[in-house]
C-alpha cells in the first residue's frame, strides 16, 4: 500500500457509501476521513469516521482523495480544489467488480460493487460508476461523468465529459461503424432507453429517450 489515509470529500449518502467501499477495498490498512469545505458542514464522526475541514488538510505522500459527489460539475470543482492544493487522487474499485485487462481507468475513478466492464473500454478521470452497472465492448466514458446504479451500456457507445446518467438508464444501437455518441454535459433521466445519439447539454428521458431540454 502506497498510502495509509483516504480523504473522502462529502459525508452525505454518497460519502457513506464510498466509505463502505473503501473499507471493503482496503480493510484497516487505510484510515478514512470525511472532508467538507465549509465549517457549517462539520459534524461529529459519521458512521465512526471523523469529519475534517478541507483547509485543515496537509497534502501528504501518504494520503489520497476521492470525491463522493454525484453531480459532475460539483465533482469537477472539488477535484480541482484538491489537485490545486497538491493532493493526489486514487481509484476506488470494489473487489467485486469484474473487468478484463482491456479496460483503462483514469485517476480518481470510482467503480462500485457488482459492476461488470468487458473489453476495449476507456473510462476517464474522476468518473463514478455506481453499483450494478454493465459496460460492454468498445465504450468510452469521459472525465467526471456519473453512471447511477444499474445503468447498462451496450457496445459501441461514446459518453462525453460530465454526463449525468440516472439510475436504470440504458444505451443501445451503437455499432462499430456508427457509435452512439452522448455529448458533453448531457443529462440522461432515470429509466431512459437511449437509442440515438444525444447532443451536448441536452436532457433526454423516456423509452425510447426523447429530448426534453
Ligand atoms: C432528469 C432529472 C435529473 C430531472 O432533471 P430536471 O432538469 O430537474 O428536469 P425536470 O424535472 O424539469 O423534467 C424535465 C422533463 O423530463 C421529464 N422527466 C424527468 N425525469 C424523467 C424520467 N426519469 N423519466 C421520464 N421523464 C422524465 C419530466 O416529466 C419533464 O417532462 P416535460 O417537460 O414533458 O414535462 C431527474 O428526473 C432524474 O431522472 N434524475 C435521476 C436521479 C437518479 O437516478 N439518481 C441516482 C442517485 S444514486
């Protein structure tokens, strides 16, 4: 182990879930600390994990950070805050994630329990792949995107940066010749079945998914 302390930004629901993931992944070898950026958010320990202010942290070779915020813009902002202050990110991948060696994962990305990633997949930096997602061949996922629980991505799909995908959404109909492309900053509503490419910044919903905003 190259580090012995993990800072988890955010002590809400997502933070508590990532703490559980980190305990599964690292056992007692790594001390967990929740981090908040405003003194108003300071609380007594949450589920036994101390909560500290970001401004109190001292960057260390022995510490890493991960950001437990589902909103891609918020996650990007907080990641920049940590990196600018000299902290180092780490991947958090549950021991029960199944993936081939043909999956590339960027720094700071989180992959939760029971997700499966097959082959020829590139996942960017600081992506969140929540519990029970499946990602098939020839898929890319851009930096800071979020896949909520139980999202299914079929083969030949390109998901951009900061895309938010609601729970139980699926992506189909991409092909090797014509991949399905989801533009940067798009929002995919929970339960959507995305059958066509999605423009940047669009919100799509429904089965099949249609543009709402
Ligand atoms: C899409 C979402 C983010 C809402 O975004 P929003 O910008 O607040 O959008 P609105 O609520 O104004 O809805 C816009 C339109 O999309 C529709 N819509 C929103 N969510 C929808 C859904 N899941 N399925 C079908 N239609 C949906 C609304 O009815 C509305 O349609 P209308 O314009 O025809 O009336 C939210 O509904 C959603 O699906 N969130 C996912 C939550 C989730 O999975 N969280 C995981 C936590 S781990």
